[in-house]
C-alpha cells in the first residue's frame, strides 16, 4: 500500500532545512534505525545542497510505502519545478529508508522549528559517534586479538621450527646410530666368517694364507706373522709359509709385554692398545702389532694400516681375530704333534716283508692327507712254523694314538696265535674273543690269507673286511666275494670259517683297506671296480720283474684325484713257479703236515 506523497517546496535554505526536519521526524516516528536514518538524512542534505546550488524551485516528494505487514519504507526524491539549470537531477534514484512501523498520519505536516531540527541533527551525530565508538572498540578488540593471534602464530612458528630442528637432530642421530650399528654388524659378520675360515683348517700354512686373504687389502695394506716356533712349523709345512725376516719395534714390544702396540706419528687412543713412536719399517703408515696368544704366547701379528689410521672399532675386531688366530694355530700345533706321533707309531709297527720261495710281496702304507685319521690300518706278512706264509691286512675303528696302540696289540696277538700253525679262521676267532674282552668298545676288520709254497691255492678268512681281488695269469680279474664274517670285537659269539681260492703260479692277490677304494657319497663297490680295472691293466712280466712298481701303478689311478681322509694299506702278493730243491722241500713239508 502506498500513502499519498507529501510534497515540499524547496526554494531556499530554510525550505531545505524544514524539509529535512520533516523527513527526520517521519523516520524517527516510524522507528527507523539510527544509522540508516543518519545515512538517509546525510544523502538528502547533499542533494538539497546541490539543488540550492543550481537555483530555482524544487519539489521534495516523500512516499511511505507499506508492505503486507507493519513495516514499510520511506522514499524521497527531488525534482525541479520548471527548468532549473543544466542537467536533470531527477535521474538520480530515490533515497530510501526502512520503516519498522507506520508513521503518524500528520507527522510530515507538523512543523518543526529549525533549532529543534538542529538539536535532533546533533542526536543523529551523537548516535553515529556512539556507533563509531563501538566500532572503534570492536576494531581495538579485533586489533588486539589479531596481535595476540600474530604472537601466537609467531610462537607457533618458533615451536614448529624448534620441533623441526629437534626432528632433524633426531633423524641425524638415528642415521648415525644406524650407520654405527650397520658397521658393527658388518664387523661382527666379518669376524664370524673369518673365524670360521681360519678355524676350519689344522694346517699352519693354510691358516696364515687364509688370514692374509681375509685381511688384505680391506683391513691391512700388509701383514707379517712372527711365530716363535717358526722353524718347528717349517719342518711340517711347505716352503710357502710366511716368515718375518725383520721385526718392528712394535712387534718386539708386543712380544715382550703381551699387549697390542700401535706405532704411528699420532696417538691412536685405541682401546687396550699402547702407543709407540712411528716404526722405522713403516714411517708413513701406522702399525698395529697384536700378540698371538693361546695357552702361551705363540707369536705376533703385525698389520700395516690400509689408510692414515686404524679405527677404534676395527682395532677391537682385529685384536679379537688375532686371539682366535692364536687359538687356531695352537690347535694346529697340537694336532700336528699328535699326528706325527701316531704316524711314527704306526710306521714303527709295520712289517718288513719276508722273501719266501714261490711268492713275491710288495706293500704300501699311506697316511691320511688331512684330519686325525691316522692309526688303525696295518698289514703284516710272516712265516709260520710249518713254512707257510700268512698275509694279513686289517683296520681298527677309530683313529689316532689309541687306534694305533690297539692295532699293535692285535698284530702281536695274531702273530702269537699263528705260532701254533692255526688256520686263518681259527686265528680270527681267537682275535675276536680277545678284542671283545680287552676293548669292548672298539672293533676291527681283518683278512688273513695263507700261502703254502708250491700249492696252487690260497686259504683265507675275513672278519668284515673288504674282499680281496685276484688276477689270474691270463689277466682275468675276480673278486673273492664270499660272505665275510662279522667284525672283530662285535659282542656276538662267532666262529670264522676258512675259504679257499685257486691261485696258480703267475696269479696275484691284492689285499687292501677301505681307504683305497671308498669315497664319500660313492660307497665301496665303484672303488673295487676301479681297483679291478687297474689290476687287469698290469701284465705278468711287469708283476714278476718289479712288484713295487706294480703296487705304485695300482695306487696311482685310485688316489691321484682325491685327498685322503683315511689311511691306505695295500699288500700285493704274486705267486711264481718253484723249481728244483725248493719244490721237493715244499712237497715234503706238505706231506708231513697232512699226516700230522
């Protein structure tokens, strides 16, 4: 709904002031907001001032437009009466102000004095100033909040920067710790691998060569090993064993004090290591001399640094490795002593072969090339009172000094039982009872063959031993593979029986121990096949002219391609024809024996 407009004639300043006061009253009575009312009056005053500046008479039209509710709005527009200077002013949009409720019907027509209008203007100014004060208070509050926020942001940035620095420090510390842990892990892994490589050998030469391969060039530019018993080691090792011709002062100090020594132009400050002046043998590179100690001081290991200095962690690892090298060298020394003793005892009990009529003999004994597998294998050949010859081959279980001692006991007992002209089976039966009584935890294998001069056969018995191999005069080879008896010493009552095999003149019988034919993962049968093939390759003239060379020819194809981890015994027996008095004597002895 639109109320009829009020029209105010404006021709002077007083008219403009009264019109403005009327607008103020209408807006005030209708409850218009102070700020909006002030904005309306300020804009109206500016338009009235422009109208007065142009001159002429103007009309101010006031419209109160009401909506469906109680609220409405006040519209004010100026228009000229007639022509008032250049440019139309009524093109400007009407000024508006919202009215919360209906103004009084006579509000516009009631005259308002100019002083009263001026005072009311001051009220508007005061209201605006109050609003400005409130806004300034809000601005100050917001400015303070912004300042505090800025301070908080700065503090937060400082905290974040500190946290970032702390995180960087932690990451750097973690990287350093990881690098140190990885380095320690590598050193421990290297120490374990090096220890395994060194302690896996019982040879002084192999230990020192492996030590050089392990340390040079990563952990040492060069190394020297000074062994106090070097001459003793050289008796048993090859000529490649490293020897120190001239020893540094650090090595001499380490030998004298038993403590590691560091010789360099700078202090090493290595854990547990004494510092010395630089060595004349290595003035540019530091030296680290470490004693090799087991139950006694064995020598000194001298290392030349691969760089300008030795690292602390690396030096600790090297000292520990040297300790383990000392233990390995001591074990090798003790092993070599035991091996030499066992081998000497073993060889001392081997028989010088007899030279009976009608029979050629050749024997070989080869100790194991590595390990303590020495002692226990033996051969023997001797004459019985009736003129026959017993050829014996045997193998005691176990190795070392104990096996060599038991082998000697069996050899002696066998010869004692043979004095009674016992057969091979009877001798083995007695040995079986004796070994079971004296050495219940030790066993042995043996094969005994009896030859009678002039007889074209051999009588033999076996106690769990590899079968003998026979070569006939025509070169054919067969294995005496009759079922052998049990091993000697097995806790079982057993009686060994004699076996017979044809062995005419020109035939050969080969007795051997399992070290000749047995290889890891292959069993014994392939080895017996190789032995048979090598025996068949020989001819009768070779056998009769040089039986020792024939024995070597048998060994060569079986042993040339393999390190021996067991002793090897070989007894080669070759029969020849008897002529003249030897045949008559042999026949007479045979008839006497049969009558008895």
